[in-house]
C-alpha cells in the first residue's frame, strides 16, 4: 500500500497564511505613518469638528429642518439658503470657570461647526423662517410654487 501524500498546488489562501506576519505588520505601520504625516497639517491634535444632529422632513408645502444645538444662543448660529442648498454654521463657545475646580472629564464639544445639505426641491428663499427654542433650531423652508404638491380633482363623465 502506497501512503505517500501528494503535494497539491498552493492556493492563494495558503500563500496568505505563509507570509511573514512581522513583515506584514511592518508594511502596515509604514503605511499608517505615511498617511498620518501626509494628512496632518501641523495643527494641534483635536477632536473631530462638532456636527450637530439634524432631522429633515417634507410636507406638501414646505421642508422642515430640526437641528440639535443645546446650550447655544440664537446669535451664535447662522442660517443661509442659496442655490437650493441650506447652510447652517456657528460656534459653540467654551464657558468655563477654572477657579477652585478640578476637572475629571470634559466631553462637551466646543468650537465652530457647519452643516450644509442640498434641499430635495426648490424653496422660496425669501420666506424661510428659523426659530430657536429649548436647544433646537427649527427651520421652515416653504416650497417654491412650482414644486408644491397639487391635488387634482378627478371628475366623472
């Protein structure tokens, strides 16, 4: 009885597992450092730009946007509409009194923010309204006449 094992051709998966793991790790580290040094502009390391959460909805007559901006003042927020795009920007300022306090955690983000979104239809830019209440910015964007939903009456003959 012949018990010799025949050698099969090496598959791609086998070649993957036969690689030197330290060589692979070195390549990945080199790529990580190269990407970091290419993307870093020399500015201080900071958290990502704060982006307030928002909801967008549509009715027959308007587009409504609700943006969470807790602790902000209306004068610190700018709302613009141009070329069928809504722009929301502002700055959340840090108000911290340092005397006699030891900080154990600071998670609330401060700094400038901006959001922009293309609107799903044309709006009447002259009639846009923005109201700030209880930490939520509510923006109402009336649809342009040509984009309003029109109900057509069906008649019988």
